[in-house]
C-alpha cells in the first residue's frame, strides 16, 4: 500500500540545492499528477453540482436559457461543497511514496520539510510507512519525546 496524499497537498519544491536530480524529477511528476487530479475533480464536481440542481429545483417553465441562470447558484453551491470535501480525501500515490521512503541520507531533507511544515500530513505518512515495514529516523513511531497531533481540529480541553 502506498503512502497517501490529499489532492490539495501540493508539495512545493523545496530548495533545489538540497535535492538530488531524481528527487527534483519526482517532485515535478508529483506536481503534474496533482494538477491533473485537481482539474479532473473540478470537472466532475461542476457536472455533479449541475445534475443535482435538477431534482432540487424541479422543472423550470421558462426558456432553457433562463433555466441555466436559475440553476447556476445551486450548481455552484453544490460544486463548492463537493470540492471542499474531496480536497481532503487522501489517495494512495506511488510517486509520493517513493519520495518519502528513500533511504536515510537521500530523503531526509524532504521528510524533515514535510514533518516541520505539515505535521498532520506527516503523521498519516509516517503511520503508512510504518505499516509497510519501512524504518526511517524521522518517523513519529520512533520518536518517543514528541506527541504529534492526529488532527488539526483537536483542542486541548484541559485548559478550559
């Protein structure tokens, strides 16, 4: 099973000086693949939003051109709702998995960057790598001094 990446999780290219040529090529492939996924999702969400507007609004007795304008707010609302929900679904990605599971000296800069800037995302990636039997020094499963958050919306209720 590959490590998962959300479709809105673009990996911005870190400092090129610290990356190998292989890592730069894989980052570009990952970026291209994520853009394709987002554009495909956009088309799907707009289509679904428009099709959902028919049962919600029922038949419109005016002209078809007028019906398009009346259905537009409902279609855009449904499309935006679907887009926001789907942007956080994590999907297995082979390229991302290969980047994160490199041997220790090569992938450590990329893993540290993800760990420092995206701790929730790194938590899921680290758990996936651990489940696949990969052992890397940056993984949360081997760091006993740090409690990584499982979600970014979990609040400390002991302070209340």
